[in-house]
């Protein structure tokens, strides 16, 4: 067990001082951050994964600590077949026992996107019914979640914290500090299989209508290319941060 986890207390409720916890974990290794998250929120935390181009590293780290951690996978109905295959093979290889496929509500699709072409006219609305709403429902069962975001992705992620609170839930970003070089080294060391589309020039993989091959120097430039959109919306807070986030104890 890490020194970080040894020093923690067991607070995880609304009085948790997010800023202090983030400051303590700011320079910790991803595995130590994951141990802290999974220990502090045991039974009340999920990992959200796209099973995309960089997902294997975080999933492998989590599986080493607790292969039964709930993994939430947004199956939007618009994913590449290669991603669906990769999700099955990687989960089996890592021994993950609780990967949950989240799908859009039938009624939302029937009313808002009967032609399955909403992405052509309103990507925000499409992401809302296919990603934001299903994840929101699934996260209702949890107090905290783990994401795979990194600062080197750029944009709003440049200021990403290791621990944050959003919409009343705590979010851990264990890989926030890591570079692409570190990710690649970890994947090589553990012989993790790459997403099958990486070799075809996709450094970031999302839904097929909104993903294209991209420059390896700007990994997310192939997502919603040609538009201002850079995020699907699941990381956009829906409410102001409560005052209680800045006080309390850890
Ligand atoms: S990424 Fe594109 S296809 Fe996927 S949910 Fe968002 S707008 Fe729709």
C-alpha cells in the first residue's frame, strides 16, 4: 500500500476538502492516486473508460488494484466496430469483471434522433442523448468516478486537477500529470494491446462520424475536426461548485 494511502484519513463525504486532497496527490504516481480513490470510495466509485487509444494504461492500473471496480463504457451506438471488439478483448485480458455498457435511452433516440443523423446538425444534442444522459444515470449509483484525462491533451484539459468535484461527485484524474511518452512506456512495459485503429493514424478514437485520423502532435485534433467542439459534454459541470468544497478535513 502506498505512502499516500497510509497517510490518508477515511473522509469521503461532503466535508472532504477537495483542494487539500488535490494538493496532497498533485505529484503522486497514478497508481498511488488510484489506490487512494479506490480505497477511500470503496463500493462507491466507478471508472469511466472509452476503451479508446490510450485507455489500456488506466484500465491495467485499476485492474491491478481491484479488477472488480465498475467500469462504465459509453456505447453510443456510433462507435467503430474495432472499439467494440477491443472493449471485449481488453476487458477479458485484464480480468475486469464489471464492465457496464451504457446505451442511450430508446425513447431519446426515437424522439431526438430517429434518423441517426443528429450528429450532422447538432453534435452537442447528439452527445447529450448518447453520452451525457446515459452517464448521468449510471453515476447516480456512485459518489466518485475516475477519468483518463491528461493535461497534454490540451484545451481545457491544460488546467486539469488530479482531484476535483463536479455536480456533487468527486472526480479523480490519475493520469493528469502523465505525458504521452510515459503512457507509451507503461503500455510497452506491460505489453498492453493498442486500439486497432491507432496503427491507421487515429491517436484518439471516439464515434465514427466525429473521428478522423490526426496529427500525432495534436492528439485530439481528429475529434470533431473542423468545428469548435473539443469535449463531448460529460466533463462540463452542470452546477456551480458548492461552498463546502473549500472547507472541511481530509
Ligand atoms: S461524438 Fe458524434 S456521433 Fe458520438 S455522440 Fe457525439 S456527436 Fe454523436
